[in-house]
C-alpha cells in the first residue's frame, strides 16, 4: 500500500496516539522556504514524553515525515537546424 492511502489524521493517530487526556495539538502550518512545499507541525504527549512531529505534503498528495525531494535541474538536447 502506498503512502498516499493514509490521511494526515491517521498519521497523527499513528505517530502521536492522541487521547482525550493527552490530545495532539496543531502547532504550525506553513510552506518550506526553498521548495514551497506544505508542512504541518503537531505536538503531543506520548509514552516517551513530549514529541513534536512535522509532516510534509508530497506532490502525489501524501503526507510523510520526510520532506519531498527538491526539483533538480535537468538537461535536454534541443536540435538546432542552423
């Protein structure tokens, strides 16, 4: 199953396991400076202590804990009939 099958809510539930006594809080919404990719930052109390996790939106619509790859310059050949 691809990562696009998981919603942001299900990923927050998976990573932070929020409850009524220990809810997950949305801390920040924004875009990265270089690639302008969307990200959201959640914080919550887990069994190991207070945790903050950043989720990044990828081009395929999926949310992941790692940022999307940046667009790299590409070379192409243009035929010149001069």
